[in-house]
């Protein structure tokens, strides 16, 4: 079997969507290529005194609609094709929700849980210094992603500021509140998932209490989505983390599980007679109405797609469904709400944070959440309407909206020189 390449996945969907709305190759050819790819070798003095060199990247896919925007991932399996795909998905995501950004992504090939706090800080600061020439509040604004958090963002902000000679809050989003972070940012992606899920239910004349949901991934996104959807009355029947999953056909005790994972516990150690332990596949293929993959790419493969028992997939992770799997889901009449729409809540509130930083303002949480709601529902309606008008899947419709917006911006700006 050919090795899974997420960038090929991106290109395939791009072609399909462009064709579906009658675009010629030459009209969108430029967005097939990232504008800039930077690879850095990051030396770090480890606690034992030895020096280790880590592989790092920052890929900038597009600046047509504004400065680049996108997270930084720390994961032992990252490679350049994955970072390229994640960067392109960011351009598309920002275009779908219509915020004035292009897309980028960064990564370091490391398992952060194997480093001490000091090692992690030195790695982050040295990486920041090495990508310094291409980032900045007007150029490219990083944010958290898998394996990074507010503390890592605070170090990036401080390193950039120390190097610049003054404090630059707007260089990175997802920071701690005390150093220019925004209220509502940690929950934003999960809250966005809740918003689009409720919109989908409304379109299908379903009430939250009528649906059973299974969520793969109890990181920040999955755990917040589980908590908020549970509070809205949905039945969460299955959840998982890297160690395994839990299942109860009548619904799990989410507040208890949420508190358990927030205290840095693994689900394999969770004890409750009302929660049956299942494996990762058990969570993906259990009987439910909505499946929410909230972990990594390439989780719903063709094999899994043949086995899922849901009616709808809402993608909280980036790129969780392979192209082959997507086809099988469509044949089985399973609706997919694509990542570039459903998980955009994080970058929307990153935008709110950046706007606050640039204006030296602090918004209250209601203002942030109201903006998030407004932007997500507008994007949902835009995609929904295009899907209905052109009889497209939501994925192709979301790509179509994004391609159209990015290419129009490119065309109006013209080609330099
Ligand atoms: N890493 C998140 C994403 O994939 C957030 C990016 C951002 O806030 O810039 O959407």
C-alpha cells in the first residue's frame, strides 16, 4: 500500500473542488504550491550536558489574504509533507471563515513528553530564534497545535520580544492571559465544534437529546467538545485518548471523565462500573449518530470507513479522513462536516486575540464567544448554501468557498513584478 501523504490528500480534494465549480487549472494552479518552506536544525543542550539536534519546520502556504497564520506542532512523527498539508489547510480554513489571514504551520520532530521543562523551553526558544526572520505580527503568527500549549506560546512571545528589544504580544496567539492571551481561546476549537454540531442538528430537525456522539481524542479540543455538547444535552457514548477508550450505550459521565483527563490521567486508568473499556477502533466504530475524530490525521481510513456506524462525521482534527475513506462514507450516505470548517473555532479566537493585541485591548469572554458564534455560523451557512446550490459534499463546498476567496484575492492583487 502506498504511504499515506497528507499533501497528496490536499491536492486531490483541491482538484475535485475546483473542477466541481468549473475552475480551470490555470486559475488555481498557484495555490498548489506553498509559498515558502523553511527547514531548521535546532541544537539543544540537554539536561545531561549533551547536545541533541532536532528537526524543525515552518511552511507558509499563502499570504494572498493576509499574514500567514497557523499552529506549531511538537510530535515525534511529523514530516515535511504533513506540515505542508497542515499549512495549506490553514489557508483554506481562514478563507472559509473569512478572516484576513493566509496559512502556515510549524513543527518540531519531538515527543515533548520525553523532555524536561528546561529542555522544552530551550528547544522552543532556539526554534523561535531560527524562524525569527519569517515570523512577526504582520508576517506570520504561530499558535498552539498538537503537543504545544500556552506556556510554549509564552516562550515564543518572550524570545521574539527579547530579540526585537520590546514586547511584541501579537507575534503569537494562544498565550496565557497574563501575557496578552485572550479569554475563551483555550476552549475555542471545542466551542466551534459544538456550534457547528448544533447547526447540523438544526438542519436535520434533531434535538441534542436525540443524538449519541462518539469522540476520538480527549486532548484540549476533544475534551472541551465533549463537555460542551454534554452540557447541551447530547449523549456522549464513547471517548478515547492515546491509552484507550470508554463506552456506554446510555451515555458516559462526561463531567467526571473531563475532571479525570484534566488532572493528566490516562483513560486506561479510569474506573467506573458504567464505563466499559474499549480500544481506539471500538470508539471509531461504535453505534452512534455523530462521530467526532479529534486526534490526528489519517484516522478514518478506508477500513474504518466501511465499519463506522454513525450518520455523520464532524472533523475536529485536521485531516482525519483519507480520500479513499471519504468516498466510502459518501457511498454509505454518511455526511462529513470537514475540518477546515468545523475546527476553525481555534483560529477564529486566535484572530480575536491578535486584534486585541494590536489594539492593546482586552475583550470580555462574552464578546469573544459572541464573535466566535457569529463567524462560525456565517461560515457554516456559506458552506451549506454552496453545497445545496452545486449539489456538493460539505468538504467540496468548503474547499470551493476557500478556493474562490483565495483566488479572487490573488487575482485582484495581480502578479508581482
Ligand atoms: N492549530 C490550530 C488549527 O489547526 C489553531 C491555529 C491558530 O490558531 O492559528 O487550527
